[in-house]
C-alpha cells in the first residue's frame, strides 16, 4: 500500500511535468510568433513559427478527442473548438498576410490559464520525473 | 516512516486536489467524449457509435489540417524562393542589357552572370522543406521527392502540386535548367532564333497523317528537335508521326485542331511543346517568337513526307538568327516568364489550400459549432479571443494538463531547437 506522500509525489510529478511541458511549449510558440510578427521578419521564421503553433494545437486536439481525456466536457469542447480555429488560422497565416496578434493572444490566454495553478505545488528535489500514474 | 505533511495546510489542500485529480483520471479511462460512461460498444451501442464517430472525425480533421499545414509550409517556402529568383532575374536582365554596350569588360559581366545563375540554383535548393522541394529535382538537392500531395478531406483524396522544375522542362536537373537559363553566356556563346508568322499561317493547309505533316525543326548542337503538327480533327490525336526518332532526332507531337482552334491557339500549343522540351520561348508584342537555350542555332519550317523533311516557305513562317545581346536578353526574358508562371502556379496552389482549409470549417461546425466553424477570419479571431479568456479561467481551476493522456507527445515540439 502506497502512503500519502508517495501518492502525492507520483501524481504531483506527473501532473506538474505534463503541465510544465505544456507551459514551456506555449511559451516557445508565443516567443516564435512574436519574433515572426516583427516588421521585416524573415519569411522562414514566420513559416516555422506558424508550423509549430499548428503542431502544438494539433497534438492537444488529438489528445482531447481521445477517450479518456480527464478534463471536464465543457472545457474539452472549448479547447477542441479553439484548437480547430488555431490550426486553421496558422495555415492561412502561412499563405496570407494575416496578423499573428490574435493567435498570440489566444495562446497567451491558454498559457496564463495553465500557469495559474489551483493549488501551490511543492517542490520535491528527490522526486522522480515522469512517474507513471498510480 | 513517512514524513507528515498534515501540518502544512497548503500541502493538505494540494493532496486533496491531487487525489481528486487521480480519481478523475481513473474515471476518465472509461469515459468517452460525450461525457457518458461508455467504454464498450456493448454498454450502449448508439452512444458508443456517436462518440466514436465524433472522436474519429476530430482526429481525422487534425490529420487533414496537419497535411494542409505541411503543404502550406512547402508552398510558401517555394513562393518565397521564387520571389527571390524573380529579383535575381531582374538584375540579370540589367546585366544582359549592359553586355551590348561597348567598353564594358565581358569577363566581368560574365562573372556577374555566373554568380547570379549560381544564386538562382541556390534559391532552388534552399526551397526544401522537410525533404520536399517542388522547385528543383532530386539530382540537384537532397530533397527526397518533388511532388507534393496534400490530403484535402476525410475521404483522403489528395490534392497534388507537381514539381515545378520538371513541369517546365522534363530534362531539368536544377532550377536554372527549368528556367532555361543554365550556361547563359554574354560573350557570344548564347544564340537563339526568331520565328515570325505571317497572317496566313498555313499549318492547317497540310494534310497531317496523310501525305505530309507540318513540322518545325530546331537544330541545337548535334541534335535536331522535330515538332510535328498533328490535327486532332482528322484522327482523334492518334496520327502516327512521320519522322523516325533516334539518338540525334527527337520527335515532339504538337496537337491542334484545325476546325476548332484559331491560329493563336495553334501557336500557343507550339509554344508549350517547345517549352516542355527545355527551350526558352518568349513571345514578342508583334507575335513573333524568340526561341533560345540548349545552344539552338537554326530553325526551319516545312513538311515531313515519308520520314523526310522539306523546308517550305509557303507555310507562312520565317526564321532569323538571334545573336549577341539580343539572344542573351531573349533568354533572360524567357526565364522571367517561366519564373512568373511558377509563381502563378504556386499562387494557385496557395488559393487551393486556402479553399480546402475553409471547407474544413464546415466539418468543424458539425463537431463543435463554435469558433472553429466560423469562416470569416476577423469574426473568428474575435470569437477565439473571447473564448480563450473563458478557457483561461477554466484552466486555472484545473490541475490536469490539456493533453493528459500522452503528455510526452508534446516533447516532439522541442526538436531542432
């Protein structure tokens, strides 16, 4: 029987690392999009930034659509909806001269939501990373 | 003995929250996206089927979007390259014009031309995106293939964008070959021919497939290219060509229809055939054609009877040699028109992908009926902004990550950083 502390560590590590990965991914995408949104930014930069933004949302939407995603139904639907928009907008912005600002703002809002933890997570230097769910 | 965390209120709250999370995760193992607890078809076949269809459609839509996005990246990379090539060609035209002035070192000009030709091929090679390059051939770059297929719907029918280099010139290796500009020489090495058509173009007066085929013979180096006119109105396009093809003679059929096509259309077919064989063709404002490339030295119009070519003046086409600056400029102008046609093709492909992408919003509407389904870009952007604010609040009350089933899949985004 696993005790509370172990269970806490396992879940905290998994949840935290997955959420931290998403935070890092959104931060990266936003940074790239902002660089690409500068006047005179090189076309290659824009193509790469929008490609990565698309891939991020595509991965999220696929996970959201699979049975067993643990988020509440309303939030799931909303994220799938946003994701489908973000994917389409990314592709159109590669082909046309669309502003990247709406995409940056949407990503920033999701990032802010991810960063706002409902409860403070304790740091545990001895924790294993990516422990499987108990 | 485990240490106690019960004295820390924050930690206690965290533990409760995480226990709930864990519960949610294990419950979620059995839940489907409708929110109903259906994990097998036998639990409730109807709901299971609907839920599975929606999930499959979202996954399918993501796959279509991935493919479209990849296509968009390839097309835009190529468009950006061809726009740079167009700039280089403008500068090359300037250089070619200068070659006609006395007192300018031809060696210096040639070095400049060589550098410009080199940069055109460099742009072609650099247009490789994830191993796909539609501007040059596998012989020239490490691109693995040159034709781009884009999935355009859940049915999986691909939309194809042909390799632009081999479309222009089947024998091309580099982008320069495709544009017909490889080996451009300002010091007299570049030659061309000019064909002038009189008003009574008499191609139709020949009896193709009968006694004689009208034919344009181009001499380029040791090779002869015979463009033989075949009248589709007479034999449904299955007319046998008259001259035998061998190592030094290449036969190209030019299909036309004497009953339905105008002279201009017939000349248009000839232009396409000559271009597809790798020559540069530029139509002048008076309707005459400048043909350059591959060391072309002479052109002759006539007829072919029983495998033998006889030049004929009655066909209404006269041929004159283009040399020196005239030939150099004609070659560059033809390359410019080729680059313009590549740019136009890429623009059309871009339009097509935009169209397919907008169509996918119709599929989205069946799935979410929300922002993802709006086709008006401004309206959708504004709705997405508002919707993301709500999402932000809801995410803030969640401990779970968004991709909570395969969170490690996101690590692929950090490749090549």
